[in-house]
C-alpha cells in the first residue's frame, strides 16, 4: 500500500556505467533541477579496509576512511545502510562505529588486524531532480598495481521518483546497470573470494496481502537476476547463466500468476521480454549441458573413438558464441531499460490501474487465499496434461514439464504462507524429482537437435555422431521405468493449502 504520511519512504541507490559523451550530457539534462550556481565537483580519496581474510567483505560490510577539513571521515556500510563518523586519525576506530554494529564487530573480527586493501580516487558532481540525488562520479579504483577507471552515475532517492527518472534518462542515454558496489569491486580486485552464482531466495512468509505480494515476489526475481551479473563477469559463467535463466523463468511465472488477478498490459510485455532473455541465455546453457552429457556418457564409454575430440571442439565453439551473446545482452542498454521498467511499474503499483474501484478492496485480502487457489489449479493442470505421460511424445512431455515448472515455482514462492511447511516441502520435493526426470529426457531430445548442428567432416566424426544418437535413444527408453515411478509418486501427493 502507499506509505503513510508519518512514515518516510525508503531510499534506494542504483548505479550505472555510461560512456564519456553520455556522462557529460546527462549531467546537463533538462530533467535535472537547475542550480542557482554551477555545481562544483568534490574530490574524494578513500582508503578501504578489511582483514587479510576479507572478513568484512564476506559478511557484507565495507569500511573506508577519507580525509576532510575536520578530520577523517569513517564510513561503515552494510548493504544500503551507511554510518559516518569523524575519527581523529587515518586508522579505523571500531569504538566509533554505531552501537548496533559495534557490539558484534569484535566477535566478527576475532582480533584480526584491519589493513588498507584498496583505494578509490573520485571526483563527484552532485545534482538533484526532485527528491532524487544524482552523483556523477569519475576516477578510479586501485588495488596494488591494478587500476580500474570509473565513470558512473549513482541515483539515490525514493522508488516512486528514482525509477521513473532513471527510466527517462535511459531513453536518451545508454545507461548500463552496475549491480556491484565500489566496495565489492575493490575487494575483488584486491584478492577477496570471487562471487559465486546466487540461487533464488525464499518465497513469501508471514501474512502479506495480495497487493504487497506482487512487488515482493517480482523484486525477488529481479534481485536474483542482478546478483548473478558479478559472478558471470568474474568467472562463474556456467552457474551464473543457469541462475539468471531461473530468475527470468520465475519472473514469467510470477507475472503470469498475478495477471490472472489484475489485468495489466505491462504483465504481458514484461513476460515476453523475460522469455526473450531466458531463451537467449538458453543457447549457452544448452551447449554446457550437451558437452557434459558427451564427456560423462558416450565419450567416457568409448575413450578410443577419435571423433569425439573434434565433436567437443565444435561444442566449445558453439558454447563460446552463446556466452558472447550473453555478454552482449547484459551490456545492452535495452536490458537495463527492461529492468528499470519493471521497477518503475512496481513503484507506481501499476497493476491497480485496470481494476474497478469496487475491486480495489480485494488487494488487501491475504495472499494465502490466492496462493491456495493457484496451487490447486496448477496441480490439476499438471495431472490433466500428464494423464498419459508414458505414452506421449517428447514434445508433449516437454509441455508437461513446463506446467510442472510453473507449479514448482508457485510452491517455492507461496509455500511459506501455509502452516504445513514440512508437508509442502515434501510435496515440492516430489514435484522436483518428477521435473528432474522430465528434464533429463528433455536434455536427450535437445542433444539430438544440437547434434544436427554439428558438422561430420570426417568418417570418425560421423561415427561419433552415430554413437551419440544411439546413446540418446537407449537412454530415453531406459528412463521410462523411473519416470513411471516419479509420476505415480506425484499423483499420490497434493499441495498443502491450509
């Protein structure tokens, strides 16, 4: 619901990278407030501290010191919260930290010494647009001999103003979201453990209303998608791409579920874009899965077949093309505009627009009621579509798998709202086992499609392709008994809806 008059709206910070021309032009855009005097840049040089084992970084904390006219400004950051304190010298002072953090910091550090691990040197020009503060920052991050240039725009303000402004700027300038903080990037440069792929967070808990659930679940999908960008950029490509695809699929599921309650054209637009992104990432993911199937299956069983070496080399080339497409996708300003568009829609509660006045009261109803209805509906749909699961073709089984994914996502997203959480987990696990079995069969079908894209340039390569085709056919037939067992278990289960 809308924030009360006595409760200030929470502030959000979003960071973007952009090229030099757009950086200069955006600072003079007509959307920004006109200052009485020309804005002046502020030079900020800071040392960032952590232990040798990167204790602060690993626990989501960042501590920096910068020199000011009045002394040294110590900044301690935890997620989006920042505490600033003046200290007398250029050394961290744990005692000066706020009470709510000071109590736990000594135990966290366990006597480990804090040392400077990297520095930042930034020129910041601050502008405003209504309640939004814009920081135009240029400079660099340096850790040892490694130096990384910085040309970024940070927006800070309430969601209702920040996201519409960011979206308006993105229509003119090539903004690209930068999901990693300065502190995290500096720590990674200095040697902190690289980020790994981030799985989906938990679903709803407590007793949220239906209106609040739209934003909570949609933002959880966006958060998972963004959280995997650093992992993708810094090495964990396989895990990050998989989790970003999951995030987009979950987003499509969430938007589809809520579109049944609130008809809004944006739901369909966002779902189509999420599908496009997931499908583009699917090319890279499919070649990863196929290469692993080859290495663990037929190539391991026939180690002396010379054709597999050339086949795996072709797979690697296709895989690299797929990952290059993912890199281009994340760097494309259109992807940033899509994410900002969803956030702006959430900030203005856009799903309310299509509701009749008398229907608005339904938004305050418990999400649990709507969740129970949809879980029961999706369960029935899977049972109906999979009625003859053992006797239908690959395409029809794939359609069953799609409906099962929707059910799995709904169970994960809404399961925490019900009293029988243990029973819901058991149900979700039963559905997961069936989904996994259908996924293996789908991988075999996809493998045959990818084989058709490989070139049999020699007799050895043609022979290797034939071996893989035979392997896939045999594996598909052998899995029917296990599939029957999984389907029977699912048929005997039902979601908890009380």
